[in-house]
C-alpha cells in the first residue's frame, strides 16, 4: 500500500490503553494507516523517516480554554495595574493619574482586592475624582469591579435593575442604591464594552497568533469554554473561525459552546445552542455543548461551599439548584448535546452531581449527556467517589496546582491544605482531563501543556520551572499525595480529553484509522525529569499527517 509517510525506529506512546507503545507508524490521507512494530511496515511503501529512537506522542488536547475571550483580551482596555497602600492611596493614585491625563473618554485601572485591606470603594468616591468620564477599576481576576456613575448610565443599569444571579452575580447595593461595585456576570459587561465594533481584521490577527502557538506546542484540539455575557462577540469570532476552516486555515479542532450566565435565559440559551450547532459545523469547528457558570471564584468568595467560609460564615450561591439543572440536562439529552460547568467550590460540583443523579434516574439507559465539572478547587470528601459513579468528567487546570495554601487559610481554615485533589479523583476511576483555562493570549507561557504536566507532577513552580516569576513559590502545594505521574498527565492531555470532547473515534491516541495528529520530541518524555519539564517542546508537529511547524 502506498503511504504518504512511513516512520520507523521511534518510541511511540500511543495513549491507546490496550497497546500503549509502538515503534512504527504509516500515514495515508491524513490518518494513521498502521501503528505497530516495524515488521508491519512491509505492507507499505513511500517516504521513510528513521527517527533514531525519538519520542512520539499524540497531539495535545486542552480540555478547557477560552479561545474567543483571548481574542477579546487582545484589544480590551484593562488599564494600568496598581498596588496601592490601602483605599485612600488607590483613590489618590487614580485621581492624580486622571489629572495628569485629562480629556480621555474612559479611564481603566486593575487592582487586586487585597490592597484595599478590607475597605471598599464607592461610586460617589469615583464620581468625585472622575465626574466627566467613565472610570472602571477592575479586580485582579476580572470577576468583580468598581465603576463610576457614567459607566452605569452607559449600560442603562439603575437601582431597579435586577441582579443577574442573586447572591452570585450581583450589583452591590446600600440602602437599595447601587454602590458601583459588582460581581461575576454583573460586572463582565463593563470589561469588554469597547469591543462591540471589533473588526474581522482584528479577530484574524489575534486568531493567527493563537494558531501559531498551537502549532508550536502541538495543541491539536481544544474545548473553547466561551465568553460569558458576550455571546454576540463570541459568535462573531466563531464566524471567522468557520471561514478559516473553509479556507483550510484552521488545523486545530475546536469543540465550541454557548454560555449560559443568567438562569432566567435558559430557554433562550438552549435555542441558541441549537442554532450555533447548525451554523458552526465545519471539519474543525463544532458546537454541541452548553457552558454554565455554577459559581464564582475563591479569591472573592463567590465560589459556592458546603462548609461556610471561615471569615464570613457565608456559603456562597450557585446559579442553579439540582432540580432546575436536572431539567436542563434532560433537555440537552433530548437535543444530543453536552454540559460543561464552571465549579470552583465544593457545593457547585455537588449540585451538578445531584442534578446528574436526578437526570439519570429519570432517563435510565437513555442518558447520554457528557457532563464535565471544571476547576474543582475544593471538594467535599463525600462527593469524591460520585464522579466515577455518575460518569461525570473532572477537569483540572494543573498549572494552578502551585500556590501558597496559607493564602486561603483565612477563608477556608484547614481545608486550605486539602485543595485540588486530582489524584484522589483519578484513583476512584473518574475520567480526569487537563486544561490551561487561560483567557488572555499574552505570551502563551501559561498556556503550555508542558507547564501543566510539570506542575501536575510536582505541585511546585520553582526556579527550574518555565513560568512567570510571580507564579514561583517557595514550597510544594499540598497535599503531596495528589501528585500525578507522567503517564497520567499524558493520558489526561490526550485520550481522556478526546473522550470529553466526544472525538475519541478520531483523536486522542495514535491508532489505525484515527487522525494523524502526533508530536515528535528529541527526548523521551516518559523518562524526563519532572522539575523543569515545562521547557519541553516538540521538534516536529503533525496535524492530519501534515507537518505544521
């Protein structure tokens, strides 16, 4: 048989659990025609490449990342990062900056909430220092912000405007009046309001940068986790990606989604998901997943907990309770779609698990929805075995697994030392997948799957790690028993990710009949030192049998 490329003398890690290793590979028409030992190559003829024992693995699958939001952050006005010494220092800095830069339509700043030292900033204070222009102070994670009255007027938000998700995504009020502080989806509309007229040329420039990164690092498929509160811009970028694919310019498979941020819009979201599915269906772009933000973040205590926060006694809120979410799951099952959920706190994932249990009881053997919980920063012990029991996929972002747990002691108490328990979940038999969960392109350093693999194995970003200096820590992140091994990291980034995306018949492993997405390394990743693993990079990257780097 004529082959387009024949590879021999390689150490091929196939990610096929039945046959994990091979030494030879034949590629024909973009697919693997043969995978096995060199004896089997006798049936093929064509260009032969002797790899001299080099390591080969399947293309990487990033199972939760924000492709479209990344485009937005290329052009969004985040503003000047400040690190003030308390509230008054923050106000003084912004006031002086505005005086030194008069006449602008809008002013933007970025600040971690911790610099306020427990105080808060109010709309009237921002109006005083900036009465004639828009002023937004973004919180460091971009999950909350402070704004003056000009910004609220621009968006038509008044004292009577309902909160998108009471208790989770809301406008802070005092005596019934807006204070200028908002959380989660109530705040996100202020972040990207300068992008309503983003052009195709701007989108293309950003998308080209992302494609170049994927080609360089060998990311062959992703789950795009969407753009909350901005589905209209999200759609515009999907339209460009669809055009890219029609022109043969999109070699990376994108499993897309539609985002539901406001529970009251669930019927609209299901209808829009169906429309997205119809309109964005090319070879490398599919949309069949509803994404729901079940809770918020740990840092600003919008993550939903089973046990209350140590400092406030509050537990946070979820977007849905289990019976409501079960109804959505049943509807998705009937439509043939999947569900992907943002679940930082232990109660958020518990609600998802409870909802899946309810839906399974109703649907029985007809239950087919793939349900994924992403992030999973903290889990209640009672829920850990339920992922495997209920078939719920656990998605982690391993480069997060290096930090100082003491930072969360004030809000979690001793539970701060039992976070991100990926190995425990893996050992229950749950399907675990890995992701980078980045929202901004930047230099793509923290998008690297090899950084994710290193931190997954070490739970420590140190002087040997290719990571920004601000991410480096003095010690390992506990618990030590949650460290993964290299094969578990590789499986989570390949075949497990393909199963989550529903493309395991074509991607995720090097097997005959599957797409010829594979990476070649000069060194053996299975034998590489965990510390410093983040510096690995493929020397050759093949998508669909074509070398792209």
